[in-house]
């Protein structure tokens, strides 16, 4: 899937900033972000991966993610029409092997209680993924 390749490239690139990433995290019921990144100082970035103009135009929920992160980015490939993306959001050009931050988004610090809640979700999501990787049969117990 093109979006998954973009996510892989983004996650690889963010490691160079000492960020750790998880894919497909659910910040609240009914919403799932493509990539959430946690920085070395506790900063939280959300990156939505869009593979086409149609994919972007069909996304009506992205505004709901702004309250769950300090910075918000779009990750697209080099052929994407970037002029259609909101200018106050970040922009990452990516492929399946790496990425580059082209435009940094504005920083909007999330509330401390929300930061604690989303950091806990991030940790639990990561631990579940690691456990499932190490013990693939664990899914039947949940």
C-alpha cells in the first residue's frame, strides 16, 4: 500500500531526530492516525500519509488530530500536488526508504493532561505491538 510505504520512510527519517514512531494509533474512538512520533523531550507529532489528491480530499477528519499533537504533518511522495495542503501544517516528502521535512508545522503545545493520556496510549500501543511480534499467538487472548 502506498500510504504504508510513506509511513515507513517517515518513521525511518524521524529516527535521525531521535523520535520513536508507531503506526495506526487510535487517539480516541473512531480516529486512527497513520504515524504518531514521540520525541526525546516528550514532544508529540502526528503525520498523515496521503498517496493522492483524492486520498487527501476524502479526509475530513484530520482537524480532529490537531488537539492530540504538538506538530501536525502531511507525508506525501514527490509527485503529490503539495499546493493543495494547508500551509500552516508541516510537509514531509517521503518514499518507502526515507523522507525529508520540507516545511515544519507551527508548534501548538497540547494540554498536560492530554499529553499524559496520549503518551500512555503510545506506550501501551507500542508494548502490545512488541508483545504480538514476540508472541504472535497472544492476539487470541485479547
